[in-house]
């Protein structure tokens, strides 16, 4: 029997079962979780950065991923296109920078409206 592992994506709170060796990017696609990417999973664009606190459910970083991420590795950052599942894992997807900027702008406008 083939073993499968749970990958839990936050903040979407979506969970999916995947086979060992599946990348977090592929798991995210299967779970319908949007992980930004532009380079076709070649570790070139660095847009698919995710945060993983407990990395025991992931294979160790490959050389390419380690070189691309540098000191971000110490903060639990991984490239979803490179990180491969070897156990249960919880993944935090950062907010899209454009969405974050729009949300911040809307919050500022709401504060301004309170003073009128």
C-alpha cells in the first residue's frame, strides 16, 4: 500500500493527501490553493515562497533552493516548487503583495472616512 501524507495550507485551511515526493506547488494546485509562480517550477522567479515552521515533513533543501533563499531559510521559508513532501506538513502561504497593498490602502481609506 502506498503511503500518503497530509499537507495543510494556511490561511485557506485546506488539507490534501499527497504521495511522498510531491512538491508543495503541486499539492497546492491539487488543493486549489493559489501559490504564485511564473517560472514553471524551475526555482527562477522566487515567487512561490511559503513558510513552513516544522519542516520534518519536507525533504531537506536542495542546493539550488538553499542558494536562492539564502538567509530566508533560517526563517522557515521554502520554495513551493522545490520543497518535496516526505511527511505531514503545515504550510503558510504569504499574502499576495498586490492584495496586501490594496487591503492596506482600503484600511487607510476607511480610517480617513472615520474622521469626516
